[in-house]
C-alpha cells in the first residue's frame, strides 16, 4: 500500500493487524506495529488480544505490541476474551478483506481499492459479490472506468454473480466513452449470467451499436433476447441499426420479419423507416410507409392504451432516428 502512495490510518491498521493474526504473518504485523508506533496509533482491545495470542503462539516477542498499546493491562488478556475474539466464521480472511475494501471505498481512496483488488485477484481471494457490485457502481458513479472494469474482471474471474445494477452502471460508463467493444464484453457476460437486459436497455444498445457501424453486434444482442423481448421496440432498434450502417435492404427485411411474426409497428417504427429510406433514396417505399403512418395516426389510440414496448419505441425513435 505504501508503495502505491497509500498511507494507512488507524482504522486501516486495525484491520490489517487483524488480518495478519488470521494468516499468522507476524513479520507483516511487526511492520504495521512499527508504523503505528511512529504515528501514535493504537489497536482496539479485541484486536490487541488477538495479536497478543498470535505472537504467543508463534513464540515471538510482544514488546513492540505493548509499546504501541501501553494503556492495555497484561492482566486483561485472559483466555476467555481471546476465545471470544476468535469465535468468528471460517471465511474471516475474506470478511476482513471486504471490510478493508469498503473502508477505502467510503474514503474515496480508489487507488487503494484498485491495489487491493489486484492483489486479491492474484491470490484468488474471494470477496462477497455484493461488495464487488458496490465497487463497480461507486467507480462508475465517479467516472472511473478503469477501476470499475478491474472490479468487473475480478468478479468474472472469481465466478461471482454481479448484480444487475452494477452491470447497468458499467455499461453506462462505456457507452458514454464510446468504448463499444467493452460494452459487448460486459453484455456477453450479462447474457452468460442469464441476467435480462430488458426491453429499454436492449433496444438502446442495439440502436447505439448500429450507429457506430456494428450491426453484427446489434443482431447478436437481439438474437440473445428472450422471445417476449423481441417486440416493437427491439425490432425497430435493429431496423434502425441496419439503416444507420447503410444496409437498407436488411432493414426492410427485418421489418418484413417483424410483421410476419405479428409484432405491431409503432409510430417510432415508421419514423425509422421513413428516415432510413429517405437517406437511401428509396422514394417509392417512402410514400408507401408515409401512408401507413398516417393510417396508424388515424387510429386514435390513447397514450394509456399503448403497450409499454410501443411507448418505449416511440420515446427512443421520436424523430430522425437514423444517423
């Protein structure tokens, strides 16, 4: 940590000493105690008791420990208290690591969090999935894509089930930075974990990937959706993706498939069709679809009777939807 420019505070030192006790790394404990002595930090009493017992078992001197904590009496360190301190779960090392990560996260010491995650990834130390999800979300909220991605890769390597909100935060970060290969990597992991994209996010990603000339990735996301999410919004997004990529024929083919599957076209669908066909110089088709759009507008459907997927489609593709 010090090599990374991170100076531990009192709380961090307590957590580190506790971890050293669990792993029996007395050499590391000595280094931390020396640092505490120089900075006039003291241990919490339960940690002091545990450190005292650890040094005793290792047949090592406790002089430095007592110098750091002169306010603790030798007589207080009885065996019952030490046993109470040791009555904790078998995965205590992971718990302590998690506490340390959250401690640095609360202090917004992101460099220290990155350092710890890298270290734990090398050592195959497993953290709780909720902690990793929190790290991803906080890094994303503070515009730290590198830190968020590191936590994500840690979660993938350890086989953790990352929460949907963390996936969404991470996807948002990389959409904003136009890092679409990373977006696809995250989406693929999301699909592998059987976490639903949902209609809105699915349609948005399909369309945005088309805008950056990646219709193959758009189609891959569309194909991965469950049947109930292959609806007006996502079909329209894929049509828009093909049009944005300059593939007018494939866009029209997708519209034909959409109708064949009984998926209703919305006003947003016709906005996409008219915009894409006009840019492609397909005058005859433009006039045909313009009439269909007018017929749809004449249906007189009220907003509260429009299905959710059509509402999403109309919101996403309210105007000129083809770039």
